[in-house]
C-alpha cells in the first residue's frame, strides 16, 4: 500500500504521509529530534513493520530522504531489521532528536493528526485537505514542504470489477468455455445479447426480440422507456443430424424419369404463350367494325364509332373521376380544411401572442432574474444524481453440455444510477435448443423475492421468459434472476 | 485444379459462417466418388494432420469394429461402440463383424470425414461425430442397395424441436436429390457414411481401404452417453409453425 502512496502523491507527499501515520504515534503534538538510542530502537521494533522510521528533520538532505524510502516505504522488512540497518551506518543519517514531549497546551482537538495517531493505513487513495491549524507545532513538516497541503487518508470507495455480479457488462461480450465460440458458433448454444434485429419500440410495441435475446426494458424517472441487452453466454453443445438416401438400380431408373420434370416446366411456358394469344383475341373484340360494317354505313363510320365509343368511355371515366374527386374533394376541403386552417391560424396567433409577451418580459424586464432561476434549477438537478440505468450480466453453468443436461442461468441486474427505475421487465427469449424447467425461475431483489415470471411459447418451439419486478428498482440496487433450462 | 479450387470454395468454404448453402451450386453430392469431397476440403483448408477428430461408431447390438486406412490390414479393432479418432479430409474403410443380430455377416462401409469440431481443450472425446449403423442399414446393404448418410452439425437456429434422447429415423431423400446440399442447408456436413454390400477382393487396390489418414482407437468408456444425434423424420418437421410447439413434438 505504501508503494501505491508514493505513486499517487510523489516523494514529498509520501514523506509527509509517512510521518503523519507513523511518527504521530509517538509525537502526537509536535515534532522534536530524537537520539538514536536503544530505547528509541526498541520502540520502533515494537511497532508494525515498515513504520519504524520516526526521524525526520528540517535539515535532512536528499540522501537522507532516499534512505527514508529504503527503510520505511519500499522495504517490507520487519521493523527490527530496519533498525539494525540504520544502526550499521557509519554516521547518523538524521540529526539526533530528543524524546517526544507533548506540549501541555496542545490538545487532541487542536491537533489535526492526533486522531490519526492510532489509525493504520487501510486504503491507497487519499485526499488533500488543509489542516485546521498550521501553527508552530507543525514546523517540522512545513520545513519539508512549505505551502504544501497536508494529505489525509480515507477509505476508497468500493469498486466493482467487471467480473463481479452486478457490474456493468458490455452487451457484445460473449462468455464461453472456449475463445473459438465466435469462430464456430454452430457448435454452441447462445443465449443473451441482442441477435439480428435490434430490440426496439415501434410505438408502444416491443419489436426485434429474436431467439437467444435477453433484454431488459424499464422506464426512467422521466417516463422514458429504455431497452438494454445483456451479454451473451455460449454453451458448447454440438448436436448432429443426418440426411440419407438409399439407391439401387431400379431407383436410378426412376430418377432418370423424374428428371423429365424439366419438360413439364417447358409446357408451362407454352401455356403462358397461349394466354397471351387469348388476351390478344379479347382485345380484338373491339373490332366493332364488323358490326358497323354490317349496318352498311360508311367505312369511315366504324372509325368514328370506335373513336367515339372509346373516347366517351375514357372521357366518362375521367370526367367521373374528376367530378367525383373534385366534388367530393371540394366538399371535404370546404369542411375539413377550413377547420384546419382555422386551427392553424388560431394556434400560431395564440402562440405568437404568448411568446411575444414572454420574450419581451424576459428580455426587457428581468433577464437577470431568469438566469438566476435557471442556475438554481441546475443545482437542484445535480443533487438528484445520475439517471437510472440498468445493466445486465448473464451467466451460465456449466458452459459445456450435452443434450439432456440442465444448465443454470443467472441474470444479474443492477441500477447503476441514482434515480429509481420503474416497470422493470427482463425478457429472455430462449433458443430452440433450450427448454425451460418449470418452477425453476425466481427473482431476488435485495435478498428478497421481488418479482414474477411469465412463460409464454415463442414461435421457434421454445419459450419466452418474462421476469417482472414487483416494485421500482432503486438507485444502485441490484438483484438476480435464476432459472434452469434443459439442453435439447 | 484452379476450377476445382474455385468450385470447392464456392461450395464448401463456408462451414460455420455460411450455413445457408442451398442457393449455391453444388457440384458434389452423396453420389460423388468416395473421398472426393473430403479431398477437396483437405486441399482447401489444409487440415492439421495432428488433430484427430473422434468418431463414435455404433452398430446394432454388439459387434466388432475394425478400421482400415489406405492398407489392406486394419489399424485396429474394438468392440462396438468404438471410439476412434481420425484425420479430417480422409476416407476410411470399416469392417463390421460379429454382429449379434447378423451372425456371419461382414460389411465394409466407408466413412468420409469432411470436417472437424473445435471443442474446449480436454473435452474432445466427449463430443464425437456419431457414425451409427442401424439394423435397417445392414439389411438394406445386404439387399444390394447402398445407404448413403450425410451426418451434419446442426445449425442452432434451425434446431429441431424434439426430444434429444429420441432416436428418429434419418431424414430420407430420393437419390435424385442432393443430400450433401440438404445437409449443408441444415448445418455443416461433417461426414458421409456409405453402407453397401461391396466386399474386398484379394486384388483390391489400396485406395479401396481409404486414403491413408491417421487413425487412433480411444477408450470408449467416456463416450457420449445418450447420443448427440437427433435425426429428422421428414421435411414437415422443419416447419416449426405451431405456436404451442414448446411442449415438444406432436408426432
């Protein structure tokens, strides 16, 4: 831990840290030089390893500083050995000092380091703070680093490694027994993630839920719906099928005849051509000229007749269509468009009036006031914390299975935000190779049963498991879903 | 050779990635000369000769399994079910004898190993490719017909909904259809098993006994109990249209 301190704080800071956490046990109030006597050595030997150095002075050279590192921070030798090494030196590295004398006027309340005298270093992180009183009793420290802030330790915030349940997991991560799962996916059963079409909302409907998908949908504190996918797990479970043929001499002959199916398809083509002929003949029915010719009228008449008969028909159709459209359209437009126009006109008019007033009021009267309100609102949002977010981590055990084996799945979920998230549903659409074991699923939220499970068949011959939480998932709260499935 | 290479690439290059090979041109079929498909794949993929893919050879009842590989004497023998490991990309000749249901009968089927699996290290023997000879296969072969069975690794997205421990009749196709193409559509072709009545003669060439791949007999004690084979009955099984089919097959 001490080594880490050096990395973080630097040499000067580390020296201060060393003195702060070691020497203060003997000199809670002030620093005074100490003779390297046997008494002092025994005192250090009784202390914990690595904390034996209590000799610092304003006159310490750079060489002395490096010696400090050798004997205190970097070295992990026992304190007795440390003292022995120091005593073997030809000349003392540090000026002698007198035994510690606690000033009568000093109290623990006045001394910012007194409270830390009995503490041990437990974490590696630190924060800088200004001591309450940097008076004369801190002269020894200030001589080394004047104007430097004093470092104090506090416990580090717990951090979750990615492999820990509830830790954020990337949706594209695949947990498998072998790294070859990506290269040969047909040898594995996958579950989790978001395969093929991404899960999304189309209106209020959830779409894109393919087999293997494991997603969670939730609503944040602002009412927005979100979908998050878990990571994938890959279970090595190859399965085989077979296709066979039985052939013999007779069957070969039949196969040759079956190949004549090509000729049949050729006939189909001829049928299509006949159809074209028939359509041509039907178009020929417009040869009204024969009938007109029978009436003995002039030869030009059939042309007129045909033109007239065709034209009116077309004209009628067009006219009717136009009339219908125009008449109906006009009627509709008159009724509906007026409303629309009316509304449109009214709304912008209203809006313009309102916004105009607002704008004028804001710019001309109270610009500063408005900006002050906005700043206050921003501060309020920061106090609220992070937006609710759900992370899923999926596990499977075992990762190698044969048909008939049972696999236990766990889905760890965690709200990594500070706000609650609502209507949490975690959906697992099982692949056809997995069949859910009835009664094996349950939801735990904070070590309590906190949800329900609905099993519905999907269209792939397997099931979709829908886990619903009974209550909103609070900020930083986590839980686990467990269920079993049999490999088919 | 260039044409062969291109054709092979088109047909057989995609194993795990290109599962829907139905739209491809398939010059190879189950009727291709034994060993041709494996030789193409071996040429294209250059299988690691040090890797031996386990095969589990089962016969009806009890029997003796011997394996030849490019020579007229067997590499070894083991009682059925026999777990042997072999190089992918080669053809092997089997001799099945001492069958309980077929005394005094010897048949010489061939196994053409097209591909291999990639199991986690140390678990290779747990996932052998099943090579199963049924009593019907033996009868058919003794009747003068040839049973050609293409064993494929099932594509998980096309997995069949059925009991994994049920032994179904293999999906049958007419000889005019390309069973290798169908297997490529449903998954990844792994092996071609040919069961016929052909018997070796003293003058049979060495090629009759296979192409010389490495063979190793392994302990069958840790074989894949229960069988990993799920066979299809017919095409109708492929159509998983029933919404309520989650409870299992209705057949």
